[in-house]
């Protein structure tokens, strides 16, 4: 081990401990209620335990890919150590952790190859590239100046990646469908399978920017512009009512509106497809 590596090894341990107790750096991002983001207590505890490991021991554990392995290091912890590595300015240590984390991100994304193994889906490839690029962009920017958007990756990594993926899917859908009208089956009046599938991947109440008051305002206005029955359905979905249920005592949207499950789902998909286009148009203004 070189002198610089030995110094970095000591810095790794000292940066996270003081008087025998691990010091875990708190997050900075605040919620709309002005409360600081907080990691899961188990993650917080594990970070403290990992801090006292040698870098060799840490890398060996971080390389474990099976979540069922008791030595598995959650990605929330990896993000913490990658971000904290900027304090000792050790690029080699950063790169080792970075490669492990990026491999996890890529494994979580849809493969661009189609099932035949011979062709590629341009849309899936675009989504994959957008998520990867956005995540790398944030990590790189965080090396120079704290990026609070990365805090959520230390709180719930899978959810944060899913948010990037939804954003990328929405952008890909907008790019492909911005100039196309909503298409309906002329005989049944239902959405075509293609449009229904596109609507199905979009949840306006789970969008990554739902906490943004501006987004909610645009969403409320778009819902109010829907036909009356679609408005009622969207309001009930927002309140958490299920469309249908096998439990006889559960109040469902189908029961409340006296419609079949299929009809409710058709109206819901029409509403979501309309909302998706309305929200996309609003972002371009």
C-alpha cells in the first residue's frame, strides 16, 4: 500500500468516527413541510458500521450483488460513501465505488434488446440512456457542489431510480406522441391498445414532481377539464379508492359510480392519456 493510499485509508476511518462513535453526515434536502430528509434508521446504523471497515473489506462487501446475502451493502449506503469521498478528494476510491453502483443501476433498467435477441427497442434504449445519463450527471455535479436531489437516493434508492425511469418514459412518450391525437376504436369507443399501454405507465399522482405546487396546480386544472365521470374517477383514485375489489365490504369506484370494472378502467385510461398530454403541453409553455 502506498503512502497516499495509507493516508486515505486512515482518512476513511477518521471521517466517519469520533471518540469511538460513528458520525453519519445528515442529509440537507427538505420536504415541503420544511423537514429534513432522513435515512431509514437501519441504513443510518449500517453506514456507521461500514465506516470502520478497511477499504478492502468494504469493496468486498459492496461487490456482493445478492440482496439476500446478509453482507449485502444497500445502494443507499453506496451513494453515501461515494458522496462523502469528495472530502478526501480520492478519485481512485470514488471510481471503485462508482463502478459498483453504476452496474447496479444498469441492471435495474430495461434492456434495449427485444426478446428475439436480434433487434433493439429504440424507446427502451432511449429510456435506458436517459436514466443512466441523468444519474451520472447528478453524481458528477455532486463532486463539485452538493446536489440535494441525490438525498432521495440515500433515503430510497429504488424509488429514486424508478422516478428517473418514469421521467424518461414520459419524455420518450411525449417525443413519440406529441403530434398524434388520441386514438379510439371506432366501434367500441375505447382507446387503442397502443395508447392504453402508454397511459398505463403514467401515474399523475406518483410523478416525481408531484410535490411541486406548480405541477399540482396544472394537474388540478387538467382534471377539472375532463368529462364529469372521468373527473369523479380521478378524484376517487387520488383518494386511494380501488377500482374493484373481491372484498364485499370495500367501497370501490365501480360500486360508487354503478359501472362495470371494465368501463371504469376504460374511462380511467382515457383520462390519464388526456392528462398526460395536457401536462406535457403545459411544460412546453
